C-alpha cells in the first residue's frame, strides 16, 4: 500500500524545509507517480511557507516539478511508465473553461491547487507516524523525490534528462510571465509595454514582449543587475525606481504605455502605473498582493486583468515555450541557478535576498 519516499516538509508558518520519510497514497485511476529530476522554487512556495497565502500545515510544497513517470493508474491513457513530464497546475477537466481549453480559469482552481488534498478531501500523503500532510500543492507537491499527481497535470515532452531538468520552471512562473504577454495582452509590433518587477516572471514577460516586437519595452526594478539582465534580454528602456520617481521617469521617455505587466503586487507601484497607462490600455496583475493599501480605480476604458497562470493551457503552451527556447527566442536558461535538493533552505534564502533570479532544485 502506498509508496514510501522523502519529501521536504514544512511543519509551521515560517518554518524550515526539512526532509522526512513520507507515504504517498495508492494511485487512483487517473493518477501517476513521477520520480522527480528537478523542481523550481517559485514565490508562491515561499509565500505559503511565510503565511502570506493561506494553505494548511504541515505541508509539502513545490509546484514546478519535472521528472519521469514511475507508475500509472489503471485509467491513465495518455502517459506511460518512463515518459518524461513537466508538471503544471491542476484543473478539473470537466467545467466549461477546461473543456474550452482555458484550464487556468477552471472553476475548481483554488480547491484543486490550494486545498492541500484531493477534491474529495482525501489526503495524498502522510508522515512517518501516519499523520496526514497537506500535499497536492498545485496538484503535485514536488519538493519530494516522488510526486503523486493527476495525469492532467503532466505535460509529456521529448528531451534528454538534462533538458528535462532545465525545463522544470516552465510549469509556473515562466509560463505565467510569458503567458500574460503572449495569451492575454498580445501587444502588436510597435506597441509599448512596461514590465514592473524584474524577477523570473518579469523577465519571461520581457522575452515574450520581444518575441512579438513590442516597442518600446520598459523594464522597471530597484536592482541594477536585474535591469541589466532585462536589457540584455530585450528591454529598450530600463528604469531604477529606487533612484527616480516611477511616473516621472516613464514620462521622460513616452507619453503613455499601452500595456503593463505588474509582478510587484505593490499598490504604490500599480497606482503610478495606472497614471501612465494609455486611456484604452490594459494592465495585467500577476503578483500576490504585497500590501493592503487601496488601489486606485482605472479610468473608464482602461482594463485591469488579474492574471492566473498567464491564461495558459499548459498542454499547448509549455511545448510552445520549449520551441521558442530551441529557436533561441526564449533563453530562460540564463535565469536559472541550480542547487542540490538538500540545499533547499539555502536556495530559498538566496532567492529572498535576490541573489539569484530562479533557483532550481536538482534531485540527482
Ligand atoms: Zn475545470
Ligand atoms: Zn508558482
């Protein structure tokens, strides 16, 4: 019964990740076990650990897993043992949004991704003493040597083991950043766009804007090295808003901006952005809100979109991002720093201090 493996458990809010033996539940008909090769660390993992997003404890986080299918449930039809897969968010597959190819809008998105269990409330993992753990984070809980997930979460790809490990972070942050530009905002060549906050999500948005020929691409952050990286990946104008007021600095270059991607979650930043957004422009909000200050109302024709996973259908969009990478148009490998999986706490601390853009844990 079940499968014994090791996973990074967080026992309480703000606690450390510590590897423990855990038992994964038996597979249901549409579920699979995936032996993990790599897993990116995303801001939501850290936000949950620090109590900024609600999730049950003790828990196993991780939601940018990539690995090899180890076992399949009896009704799994599209995957076989040995397949290489990237894991993305969970969706029900039955609601009208899932059926129309927009799983990021799934009506059960919150319960499936943030419920800590299957949709019927059953746990997917227990600790060594038999107490249930909140698993199934984004339907996968991939800070684990083996993940129990649903076949819908897994995108099969053809790749070497090294490539598969490299592609792990496509499952969340990079998909969200690129998706909001390529799927939601869709600037045309020559239209202006500003990207606020230059972490991995913001840099994915910069690369996507470059692919579409948006111009000018304005990158905003407070860290000089990140702005330099944004410039080398396609930003035409970089603004350090620690040194100059944002609104004033943008107006020195352009009258207004047609599209804006916010990854900061800061109402101070967003309220200034609404002032330089074109009267018929569109702003996409990607971040977990970092403060409680009120956001100004947009003007009548300005559109505010709260982006979930860049409105992506991972089964289609992740292979597209891999093609763009192979063509040299989406060089996200430049953002990645690898850590051995047992250095997970160091990787999280480095990420919080802004040392590296995208930490990825390697399980081998
Ligand atoms: Zn659905
Ligand atoms: Zn994420």
